[in-house]
């Protein structure tokens, strides 16, 4: 069983109030990128807008290995209808997948400039 499978199984069987706290903790503090992504993904599936909102600070961090955590958080924000904070720190990132995600989710810098963020 992979870490993602274990996280998904836990999220499915645990009481939602308990799961949201644990999944948020994993997304914030686990050293493994895949566990962070799994935590964000499960929180999104559980529609835990409060926990996802608290994770926006992850978008300000440099990636541990890849931009997967940032990409998952951007998708979560979009799916749950949460407006992200300023994303100007991502403007100079030279990563095609991240740039595609910013475009696909509508979280591009032109929108933020127009909104005065």
C-alpha cells in the first residue's frame, strides 16, 4: 500500500472532523511531498474549505522537490471556490506544469492585477 492509498483509506473511514485535522496536519508538516499532495487532495474531496484556506501559505514556500504541492493547492482552491492570495511569487517560476495550472484554474497574474491584489 502506498502512502496515498493509506491516506485515502483513512480519509474514507475516519470521522470527518477528525480526518480534516489530521489531513491538514499532514499537508502542512509531512516531509514527503506525496503525503502533502494526498492530504490536500482528500481535504478537497471532503470539501474542507477551512483547512484548504489555511494551507494557502504553502503557495509561498519553495518546493521540496517538484511543484506538485503548489499545483494541488491551486486546484483545490479553484474547486472549492476559494480566492487565492497574491500569486506574484509564482510569476517567475520556470515550470510548464505550474504555469498550465495557473492558466487552467484561472489564477493568472492578469486577473490578480485587474482585481488589485
